[in-house]
């Protein structure tokens, strides 16, 4: 009897300690691509996700940390794609930082960079 109870308790401990595998939404791609070398301001800042993402914050930053204006084209509803139109940009390095909420409720964040040549 003790052996059977021990086996049941061991199986229960393994079962209860197992964490479920939950896939988080991932960024599939960006425009411009991370590390892109451009000759002019991109027409659109675009991100594609593999699962709907609610983008709660997005910023376009110059190398010195100055935030550049963008007109958000995507609302706050969860979406597979996000886009925003940047104002004209001078030559230099830029980083797009974003935060969002995945459909499973997890907070996500990321960034990508590009450069506009003289």
C-alpha cells in the first residue's frame, strides 16, 4: 500500500510541477529591416507578428535619444501588423522601441535599428 501511495504522490508531484508550454507572440519582421542602410526616410515603420499583438508604446529615437514624431496608423486593438508613418528624417542612426501585450496576456518589448546615409 505504501508503495502504491508513494508512486501516486510522485506522479502527482511531477504532474503538478510541470509548466505548460505557452508560445508567446514573436516579431516576424520589420520594415525597415533591423540594421538596414537607407538613403531616405522610410515611408512606413512596419512590424509583423505571428500572433495578434496590442502595441501599447512605440518610439522612434535618434542616436542621441531624441524622440522623433510618427503618425500611428494602427490603433490599440490587437493586430498581426503595426504601422506608423515617420516625419522626414535627417541622415543618421535611428532605433524603434516598442512594447506590447500578447494575446496570452504577456508583456512583450523589442527594438530594431536602421540608418539613413548622407
